């Protein structure tokens, strides 16, 4: 078993003062940083994901402060690779699958924002086939906690949600 931790879209626009603040993003961010620390100690592959939208999008606009990964997560990621995506699925038209397969990853642990959208699409991506998917529930956030919980419940049919 070889593990990877994927940290999805913990970006400034999802925090208070951002263009699309979520419910309790600070708690999810803190839990993600704990997961990063654990993964680093255990020698896992750690990958950051950053969503960059189009200039017309309501948030994550190119070259905006809101599109930047949260500074605490940047510090925690250190020299971990960061993959830029433009769709909800972190695998879609990115190098994520290649990176994971080149490193012999068998188990993927997901953290991030938004649970019902980018985390769900990544967890259910056809490009993750053959790898076991785990979701770290405390390290996920959505517009409301109820929506996050609903998405996690749905994911539990196909993923290990803890």
C-alpha cells in the first residue's frame, strides 16, 4: 500500500472576505494541515490542487488573490507539487493521474473544498480507477455543513469516509 494526500482547492476565495466564503473553512483548513503533517511524517506523496477559473468566473479568477492557495496551506505544503486545474475533477486534463501512477500510489486520501463539487468529482473520477479512495471528512468544507455532510454520506457508498 502506497498513499498520497491530495489537498484540493483550499484557496482564499473560500474564506471570509473572499468571493465565495464557505461555512467554517478555517476548521477544514486546520484539519487539512494536520493531515499534511501526518502524511509528511509517514512519507506519503503530498499534492496540492489549485483551481484557476476564467477571467469571467465569479471566483478563482486568474492572477487574483482569491485564487491563491491559503497561505497556511502553502506553508504546510512546502515543496510538494501543486497541480493547476480548470474543472471540478482534479484529474481532468491535468497531470495528477500520471504523477500518482508514476509513484505507485494505491490509496488516495482527499481533503479540500468544496465537498459537494470538487472533492466529489475527484473522488469519483474514472481516472482514479484501481486506486482506493479515502475522504478525510473534517478536512472538507462546502457552502454549508449540511451540504458537506450530505456529499460525504453519498461518497461513503464508494469511498472510505473517515
